[in-house]
């Protein structure tokens, strides 16, 4: 028999064997697998391709080797599962799903390109508007001044006053982007004041911002709300050069009705003032002051502003806005910060307030304190203190209180001993003990100074020592003065809501929680959104190998995403970058900013405008980043500042002396290094060779 005939017979035998097989479609062999090995056909894999696979092993019963004798069902009794047949409709659905995903991706790409185009067009319009604004010179004119003399504690303080100097080339509001400069007269005659000279004098940079309203440029005065000379005149008496800028605020509008003082305008202006100082001192136009010894100071929102300046030195987030107002191209980091009761960390301040004051009735009172702007603009109700039955929705109070514990724990802050300051969900923990300690320290210092503490039920005093502060009883004693939420109100009723407006929108939310609770937009609650995501993920997994079901799910998911994207969020919620630009916590310890090396933070024991937790978080974040920070609660004061000016300027002197000594040590070290390097020569090829 020839070889050709042999192969012909073999092929005939194989064909006959195939005809004798049971009438089972090739895919049915896959669909009758053991349920313990059931793997749906991957999407995109055809039935024809599956016919070539070897499924013989999959059709064999599987024995569970981990079952003991007598346990479980015998392998022969394993339940088999019929999987749905992969039909032409499935294949069509699979193809449609692929097309849907491609189309949606293309649509998203086009939307992204449209956003980029719109942003570029907005930047172009912004540049055109900037060019159209009046241009002001940035050069300091030392010849234009008035000579004045005022008294501090009976001693004359003679100084030169340079007032009304615009500190940006392209201001939105020249009346508020201008500053006053005051220089002791002695510096023009080669003299010294309090040990400082024209070259070494620190620069005191106070702001008059309160309640995030526009702040006027400060001036020296022999009187203040705490008696005696104000901070500016006291600074002059201590040898400081004073630069006091006016700053835009939340209510400012231009002639066309556009808002020009919304966030981040105030911190951008403050930075521009610092750049103005360095620019003119560097050119030799500003006659005195050490630009490496700038002390920023403020109270309330002004304390928040000073904190922002100290935490965000040279941060790139602000460059676009600084360029827009024509700020000098200089550094904007500072040496030191004095922050009195800073109303800061606004996107978490509601949580901190409820952690301390939840369940405490709301008190409405007419009260002094704060900055002059706050005293003038604070909305007060008639009559003496009155109590409302509640401060807000108890559910909201409880939710915010619990959220604070989560936020705090995520920060992973530590005390001086390295203890992790945490909180449980019920608000108890080492962080609470840390704040109790701050109140105990304040009360003890007052006792040591001979101050009568009165009958303070929230303090435990024994043998002349304050040994315990009950925070819960403290909150009920001092009472709360803000509703729930205290800062991002559901009805947009706070000054902070107005601060986070836009050029065309007066008020906006700055937390997702308050926006959700406000009902302004049909937003799902966080728990509902999470549950919906989990339901979709589960349904998607269960629909593996079922293109028609997955097509329905994907269409629903895309519709949901489009509905959310169509919501006018920008009208109701500030963008995340702007919110970040008003929170110093987001910059401390990051490589993007130069943090001031010296901080002094004070919070009155009777302060209810924000929780003590807020300045405490700021101080702890600084300390954990290795920054020198002096943080205390102060007995006898509420929401106020500038009540301890002697101590403030003593602290400043100590910080300057420490820094000067460190620089002197560093200069000596550099001199030794330079002498060493003189033993080396540097050829043109970039290498170095030791001299013989």
C-alpha cells in the first residue's frame, strides 16, 4: 500500500470517529463544567476559538483534598451549573459595549480639550484686563515723607512716615493694595534703636484684616483698645521698621460689579507687600530694615492671614495671581509669625467646633474684642445674652464631631514626648488631654501672677495648683456663639461663605459636606454614594461573561457620571485649589513652600469664635515639622489680640538674636571652608586640582 493511501485511510477513520461522538455542541462542553471550576468565557473570546481548547480535564469531577472523611458531598454528586449560551445577541452587545467605551472616552477627551481651551481664553482675557488696568511704579521714593513724633510710656518716638504707597504694578483696587512705611528717625543719622541699626532692624508687617473683610493700612497711635500705644507705635519704639499694608477683602467690587476681593486675594496681596519690601530693599531704595527678619502679625482672620503668609513662602500655587496684580518678582517668605486666635483651617473648622461645643446651646451676645474691623462690622442682636434651645441639627453636630476624630487621626500629630495625639469616635483620647493641659497651663500662669480665677467649676484646683480642666464643662460654661455648621453654613450665611465666593458669585460653600446638606444641588449623601458604588461593583462582577447585562450597567454608570458632571458645582462650591490656598496646614512640611522658622500663636481661654483645637493643630503641625513654635492659651481673654505687646517684642528680639548668632556661626564656618577652597584651582574643564 502506498504512503498516500495510508494517510487517506487514517483520515477516513478520524472522520468516522467524529460522526460517532454524542451530538453536543463544542461550547456545551464548557457550559457543563463542575461548578467549583466554573469560569465564564472571557469577553471578546469567540465560540469558534473555544472549540480548539482542551477541556477534558475540566469535565472531570474534582475531589476536595481538604475535606475529612465523611465531610462534604462525594465528587460524583458535585452539582453542575448550566451557563447561558453565548449568542449572537451577546456578541452584538459586546461589540456595542466596546463602541460605547470608545465613544465615551473620546467625549471625555473632547471635554478636557474644551476646558483647556476655555482656560486659555480666560487667561487671555485676564491678561488683557490686567494690561488695561492702571500701572503704578514699584520704586520706593525715600524723599516723600512726613516727620512725626508720638509718645510711648512718656518717651518721644520720632519717625518718618511714608504713606499710601501702592505695592503692586497692576492693582485691582489701588485703595486697598497700598501700604504705609514708618522708619525711626535715628536710622537716618547713623543711630540705633533698642540695639538695632538701619541695616539690622526687623520689619514688622501687621495686617488689620478681620472677619475676612477689607483691611485698611495701619497707622501709629498713642491709644489702643488695651490701653497705651498700639502695636505699630510700640514696634517703632523697639527699633522695628514698620510696613503696614491694606488688603482686599470679601466685599470689594469693581465698577462693573465684579467681586475683586474673594479668596485668595487677601493672601496674594500680603505676599505682594513682602515682595515690595524685598524689591526696594534690594535696590537700595528702602532706607532701612532687614528683609530677612520680617515679622507678620494679625488677629482672627488677620491671624489666619499671618499664618498663611508664614506657611506658604514662595509656594508656586500663588504665582499666577501674583503675576496678575503685577507683584514684584521677589521672594515672599518671612522670618516670624504672630497669630492671635487665627480663624484658619476653614475646611475642617466646623468639625473642630462641634467636637468642642456639640450639644451646647447657642448664645447670642453683644461683645467687644477682635480686630477694629470686626468690632465695626460684627452683626449683633439687641439685648443681653440670650439662649436659643439648640445650635443646629443634632445629627449634623454628631456627624461633624465624629469626622473631626477621623481628620485628626489622619494627621498623625505627636506631642513633645512623641506620643501620638489621637481621638476615638466618641471624642476621647490623648489630643483631648493635650488641650486640657493648655487650659491648665493658662490657669496656673494666671494664679502664679496673682490673678483671682473666680469660681470656675470646670477647673479643679488643689493647694494652689490647677490639676485638671474639664472640657465638656468648660464648653457649657463659656457657651457657644456660632450655630451648626459654624463656618460653612448650610444657608451660606457666614462671612467665610462670602470669602469663598467668585468674581461673579457672592457666596459659596467650601466643604462638600455642607454643600450636600444644603440641598442646593441633587447630590447623594456620602453614604449613599458609597453604597451605590459598591452595588455597581458587585453587579459588574456578577455579570462577568454576560455582555448584555454589562452593557446595561455601563450605560447606567455613564448616565450617572454625566449627570454629576452637568451639575453647576462651580456656582455653589469653591474649587479645591482655592480652598487649599487658604489653609496653611496644606503647606507646612511640603517641599513647595518655605515656612517661617519662628512662630508665636495665642488663643484666649474665653475664645468661642473657633475651637482651641484649630490653633493647636497648626502649632502641632509646625512643631512636628521641626519649626520653633510658642503656642499658649491665655487666661482672661477671648477672641482678641495685641494684649501682650511687651512679651511679643521680647520674643521677637530673642528670635532675631538666635538667628543672628546662627548666621554668625554659619559665616565663620563658611570662612573656614573658603580658606580651604583657596587651596584648590578650577581649570576651564570644570574639574578641580589641588595647588602644589
